[in-house]
C-alpha cells in the first residue's frame, strides 16, 4: 500500500533523498513526472509537495509510476535484501538483553554462521561480536554523560549562510564543529540538524561565531587553502577510520571506495565505506565528495551529485592555477 504524504518535510524519509545508504529502505515517486526512484538517485531533489513514498518498487508501479532510467530502482534486488538483512541483524543485536551468540544470529537470519560472519563484516567493517561490544560501549558512554532532567543533553550553536553551493548550515558544540550541512532550503537544513542531534538545544550563533563561519566559507570557495578548525567528530570506530582517511585526500585528487577500504585495513568493507561517507555530517572539511567509483564516475552524494561535481571541478581548476 502506498504512503501519500501531505507533509513531506515531517516525513523521516524526506531527509534521506540523495543518500545512497538509504537504498533498499523505500522508494519515492514524483507525481509531476510519473517516475519513481531509489533514495540515492542522483537526480535533482524534487519539490516536496510532489513526492510520494512507497515501501518497494512493486507498490510504486502498482500506483502507476514508471521506473527512473537513471537509477533503475526496479533492479534493486539481492544487494538491497542483503543490506536489509544486515540492518535487521544490527537492530537485533542492539535490542537484545544479552549479547546474542553467532549461532543465535545465524538462526535469526536463516543463514549459516560462516556466511553471516562474512557478510556482516563486509557490510559493517566489524564482526558481530565487535559490533555488539561497540554498541554496549556507546550506551555506557551515554549513561555516564547524562545530565539532570529538564536540561538539554547538549547545546549547539549554529549559523545559516549562503555560498556558491547554495545554503550552508554550520553547527558547533563546545568541542568543535559537529556539522556542516549543504542544501537549497535553510529550513530543511535546520530540520536535518535537529534530526541528527535530537536531544540538542539549537541556538542561533552570535557574532563570536563569525570567524568560524568565514573559515568554513573559505574552505568551500578556496579548497586549496589550509584551514585549521577544531572538529567534534561523532561516529562509530569504523566510521571515524573512514573519515580520518578522507581528510588525507588532497584537494584536486580523488580516491575510490575500494582504495579507502584498503587504506584503513578493511579491503572487503567497500559498502561499509560508502555507508560511512553517506553518514558524514561535516561536509567539505571531511571531504566525502572526493570519493568516487573505481571507474572514476561519480557516485551518490548526501548533498546532491551536482554539488559533488561542482566541488571536484572547482578543486581541479584551482589546482591548475
């Protein structure tokens, strides 16, 4: 059954458009074109009033929409199913009262223990046991950092500006910059920030934040400049390894997902590397736009493939001057 959304902004699936990591979770269709796509389609983001969401391509086609010729959502088959299987396993591990054994997980997934161990590590970069340990550590850290009720768990100061890429939102915690988000609509960027940090109190920054804002804009417009900014990087151990590797890529150069996976010592975790790139909240400074496919073609970009192409062209041209 299709889902007709009258308030697309409020739908949790709307911020995921353009995120290749969301492929396989749902489909979206545009009523003005009659076309449906996977979430990571590189097409321009549609008008939210014209968007309708579906659970899968069968539902979209039953509603009268045809498959996009750019992202071929009807072919989203075994890879998406495996991604969903891994996602379900992660949720099973996270919700279990006690750490499930490999045999428990294999029984839950309906596959052999050997096969489960192999595909889980390929997708996440971790064994199921290591994933469970990391999750427990994260929960313990959260418990130890709790503050009294009626207070926000965190205060973020943010500023909304414009640049050659459109709108940009820059957010900073007491530790450093925790988000640089790109887009066309400042309200959507604000909503995205709140979604990423649901317990945070968001406060518009004052003039003391101006220096940081200027540095970020300079990093966007003049990527060859060396910008020293304090970052507050939040993510899993694997994600942080990927993001640290991305920061080593010089402006004007690119790396493939396979090369990043090899560099961090997880050559079979190419998909997990792509997922870490899609989860990056600090655009430009953590340059996930410098990661491309092995054939050199552009892949998805959280903030739009057009922006990715523009950034790479700008960096290449500046490197020649």
